[in-house]
C-alpha cells in the first residue's frame, strides 16, 4: 500500500518552537535533555554551568543534539510580519526578526500626531506627505532622519 501524502498546511503554537531557558526562537543546532523532551538552543547550551541536569525538571541526564528538531525548524516557514504591507517573503521562524529589521515593506508612520497613516515603504510615506498634508518633501530613505517644517494652522 502506498503512503498517503498529508496536507502541507498545518497550525502550530509558535511558543512550542522557543527555547525552554531563554524563550527565544529555537535555532539549529538544538539540544534535548531528559525523557520529558525539553529542548534548548545552542546559545543556552553553551552557557550552562552544569550540563548533567536541567533546572526545570532536575532530571540528571546529558544534553544531546536533536537533529529531528533541527530538520523541523528548517522546514517550518512563516510569512513576513509585513505581509499586509506587500511583503511576500517566507522565512524560517528563527529568521523572522532578522528579516523584519531590514524588510523594505516595513510600515512607515506619519509623524503628525492625529494622522495615523501607516504604510509600507518610504515612497508611500512621501506620497502621503505631499498628497495629504501638502508638505514639500522631495525624497526620503528608510532609517534616516529628515526635517519637516510645520507651520501653525
């Protein structure tokens, strides 16, 4: 009998992919400990003073690589948090923060306190400044400062 292929769409509680010590997203290489299945990231593994027992369950054992979890972490991809602003990139769960920090679709916000405008990219913000507020802005770049002349009224 042939193996039945399962759906490639699944739901997972993303906290299940976090380190049991630092609670940051697990990133290969992952280490497991004890029969309960606690897993920790390589950063926390390197900082442990006593690698023979685990502070949560106090079971004496040893830490070993968990290659199966490594494979699962590489296989799970998530959409960019800026998907609503036009980003179509999918990345592994542990790479989200790195991508989000440099995503060209990250929202830009209008500095006018009562405006509430937010859209992806400097070009959209530039169009908003000139179209909605009539501010004479001719160019801008992400992660740079600029001055906006605001007159009373």
